[in-house]
């Protein structure tokens, strides 16, 4: 039972990590493309909710892993 919680948490953490990498790559690409300051700011503001969501997903996954290991 607790093995399922650990593996589900691992999956959530990896999905969150993939989202964070995607956010980093998207902002890096925008910085390299030579956008104006306003366009770059708009890009970062568009990525920010995705970044926070990915971070939250990763934290939930890590919490599930800790709970699964502690109770298992």
C-alpha cells in the first residue's frame, strides 16, 4: 500500500521537475532571442504561474514520498 504512495509521489515530483525545466528553458530562450524589456517581462509573467504550479506539484510529490516512507 505505502509503496504505491511512494511511487505516486515520485511520479509527481518528476512531473514537477519536468515542468520546472520547461520553465527555465522557455525563459532562457526568450532571453537569448533579444526581446525588448517589455516583451521579456511579459514572457516571464506568462511563465510564472506554470513555474509555481510545477514547484507545488514537486513539493506535493516529495511530501507523498516522505509520508510513504515514514508510514511504510
